[in-house]
C-alpha cells in the first residue's frame, strides 16, 4: 500500500510540473482532479465501511469425509462497490495443534447481498471452528484502507464413524457384589435378586426357577426369568492423547475414537450397559455415567471431542491416572482400552495391574511400527491390533488449495464459492 501512495505522490508532482510548464485549462483541471481524487476515494471507503453488515453460518449436516459449507454473508446497503477487499479468517480443529489462517480476496458489489461459500472436507472427527477476524476494504487505487473488525465464529461437530467390526462374543459381566438398583427393561439376565418376567414352564427350563407359590394358585408351573443388571462391569477407556506429529496424530486419534464408537454400538445392540472413560489434562481420568444406548454414548463422545487431546508430554500423568482408575475404582470391570499407539510404557503399566487378564487392548495402529509393538510379545492381557478399514491421510491445512469458483449473479444476491480440502 505504501508503494501505491508513493506512486501517487510522484503523479501529483508530475501534475504540478505539468501545470507550471504548460499553463492552461487542461493542466489546471488535471492538477485539481489529482488533488481532489484522494479525498473522494477516502470518502468511498469510509462510507462503504459504515454500510456493510456480515454474518457467518454453516449449511447442511457435516459428516466426516463429506464436503460441507460455511456461508459468509456480506450485505452492502450503499451505492459504493469495490473490487479490493480482503477477508481474514482462521479455521481449526480440536484434534489439531494450531489454527490455520487464510486470507481471501473478494469483491463487494453495490446494493447487494453476497454469500461467500467456503467448502471444506474434514478427514477426521472433532469440532471444526471457523472464525472471521476482520474485513479490510480498499479504494480502487489502494491508497486508503478501512478495517471492519468482525469476530464472527461458528463451529461444526464431526462425530467418529462406526466403521470397525469386532469378532467379540459380547456377554454381560455381572459382579457378585455389584451395588445396583438398575435393571434392563428389555432383556432378561441371570440376577436372581430381581424378576424380569414369568412364563409357563417349557421343556428345558431350570427347576430351580419355578415359582412354586404362584404355580399352586394358577394350576400351572410358572417359571421366573431373572433380570439383567445394568451395572454390567464393562469399561471403555479412550487413550485420548497425542502420540505423533500432525497430521498423523489427528488420524490416529480419529481411528481410535471410531473403533471405540463401533465397540459401544455393538455392546448396545446386545443390550449390555457400560461406562466410558478418557484422560484429559484438566480433569485426569474422567468416567461417564452408566450407558446403554448408542445415543447416550454419542453424547459422551461429543463432550470428549470438544476438548483438545492431551499433549505428548503427558504420558506419565496419563499412565498414573489409568493405573489408579483400574486399581481403585474399577478393579473387577472388564476393560476395553483403545489406544492410538501401544508404546512399551503402556504395556508395562497394564501388566502391573491387578487381574490383567480382564483387559483387552485395542491397538488402533496406522503404521507397521505400532503393529509390531502390539504383536511382538506375549502379554497377560488380550492385545488386538486394529487397522482402520479406510485410512485417508489428511492433507496439511496450510497446503489446502482454495480457488474462486464461478460466481452466480442474482437479482438481489450473488454467491461465490471458495473450495478446498482442509484437514481436521
């Protein structure tokens, strides 16, 4: 911008010399016009700044690996337009370490409402946030600039996909001393402390389950069906921490959460209740309430993906929280531990826990080195290497290609596409 002002200053000196050397109406007119033009341009950008209103929303239901749109709307109520405007925005994801800035050059038309459509495709789950920081408007000669501070923010939630299949024989894991008053209303179990239903005796029914008092009154052998306690003793633990550099770190955590969501869905299908837990730097190992439906688990995962994963240097605190939780609070639960990297320190921690045979470690590996750690030795717990069925490496956000697409003009609005691939 300084360069343009220097060039205009040179032009003004030329006009002064032209007037001195060639006195007349033409030279005087050019000199006056050259002196007045900056004032006119300054008025246009000031007037345009006062006439602009902006908003930010998103369109559609965002899904992972599917394009979705942020819509930035600019409403100009004045008769002034400019082809020189710069939109400063920042987008980020909860699975990424840093925000990515972006500057778009856009035109602003007179008496019109424009919609700038920013198309993104996220290859990992998490919360993607878009923040419009400011809009800079310039006059046609780039002599003056006015800044419109906007601070518009919008976010979209991308849930992990349930694209893993486990060959587990899911069975309830009731505990003999479980202190619970909650029982399934849809599926029978083996807990004699609560009766689920009664039916007429059928061949194969256990004699010990016959309700003799009721049978004597009804002249039929009635058999008791016991209830299934909801405290089924399953604990799903998410190793929610960074274990690599970006973008591989985001891919690893996304695969881990997708595997955990798939396991939770299969437990729900078998009507087996469970609890979910994860480690976060602020709250340590946090355990969810008792969950039985997929919708309940989705609500817990939504709270988790709104938080940033624990940094790589939190390994010691994570292992301490995991050991304390499984030793003190859940010493008899069957543990399904999902980790984005099965490092040796984690393996040693699990081997030192009481009853390690109750633990199943799902090592959601994205490269051969991690799979070697998971399968390279015999462990007192079950270790299952899991590889994502479809693994798409996210492109670095700073290399995303944004192109201005064809603009459609309407009678009272115009819409511009800004397309690109952005990694979460």
